[in-house]
């Protein structure tokens, strides 16, 4: 096997994709974002889901035989794939910081489309409402409680990191963990 196999996960807005991209570059392995397999390509984006068997088929094929970094959420549909990982990295960040990051990201990606009256305004508002509920214990969607339960059931080692650290610090922490395990 060439290179480690890492899964980076956490709430939306924690920097999961940013860390995954930087780690994949540092390790010279492919970076795979779960959104690319979870969602069908539509305009506006993030409106139609791929069926679970299709997500698994597509992601499994993209993983290949070598190392990889998978960024995003697999809890609830892709656990079997993550059992092939060497390490799961779980990022956390307070709600207010996550939501501020998400608003900046959505503005950068979609511009005026998310403004009132824009074709993505309703999608954007619903997304922020959904993301804000992550830390609520009673939320039945993707949540901290569901993530924690999922992480406890994995046979893969889990590294927990505070996403308030700089991206460079997070990269070094993961690379240090990979080196010590290798």
C-alpha cells in the first residue's frame, strides 16, 4: 500500500475539506470529498442524493488500492469503507465559529445566489439551520451525538483535534500521528 489511508470528519464548517486537501498534498495521495459521492451533480447543487449503493460503488472505485484521504461524513452510509482506514481524524469547533465559516464559504462559492430572492436562498437558509443543530442532543440529523456513537463503534484509531488551531498545526498533528503509527 502506497501512503496512509485517512478519514477526516466533523461538523460542517470545521475545516474537514481544507485539512483533507492539505493532508493529501503533503502525503501525495488522492483526496476524496464525500459530497462528490453523496450528491448528484445538479444546479443548484446539493439537492438530489445518490442512492447509498451508488455512493459506495463510486467511492470504493475512487479509493483504489493505494493511500487516500477521505474528507466529509460517512457516518450512516459508508462505515464499511472506513474500516479500511489507518486513522480517523475528528474535528470539533464551537457552533458560532462553524456557522461564521460556513457563511463565508457559501458566499465565496455561490455569491448573490444565496441572497434573498436568489435561486439558492432557500437552500442556503435550510443548510445553515441544519448545520446549527449539529450540537443539539435531540437533533436526529447528522449530529455530534451520532458522530460520537459512530466513532465509538469503529475499530480504526481516532484522533480528536480542535479545529480552532491553525491549518498548519492540524496538518502537523495528523502527520505526527501517522508517523508514530507507521
